[in-house]
């Protein structure tokens, strides 16, 4: 594939990320905002990978993989926080 096509696809992905930014700013709930943040992370990683292939920048792949790991940990932390808050509200408090 031509580098111009890859950069154009990266631009399209960034447009979808900008649309997701509206959900973060005006989302109805916390879960919607976290899912939009995941979209931002995934779109950023995809853009970084597309541009790294188009411009032959192998070091960008390492950065993209690091961002992917951080995004996964952020999702896990959110879910653990929500379940802990629900346990607290229901009075279970399992001592975790």
C-alpha cells in the first residue's frame, strides 16, 4: 500500500477519535466516558501504527504497544473501581 493511502486512513481514524471526544465531554454516564476514552486510545494506537508503517518509523510501534498496555490497565482499574463502589453500596465489603 502506498504511504499516502495509509496517512489518509490515519486521518480518517483521527476524525472518528474527535467524534469520540464529544462523548467524553458530554457523555451521559461514567461508563460511556470510559468507553470513549478507550476509543481515543485505540484510535491513537491505530493512527500511530499506520503512520509508523507509512513513514518507516519502527520505534513508533514500541510506543503504540506501550499505549495499548496502558489502555488495558486503565479499563481494568475502572472496572475494579466500579465493582468496589457497588460492593460498598450494597454492604458486602468483601475486604478486597
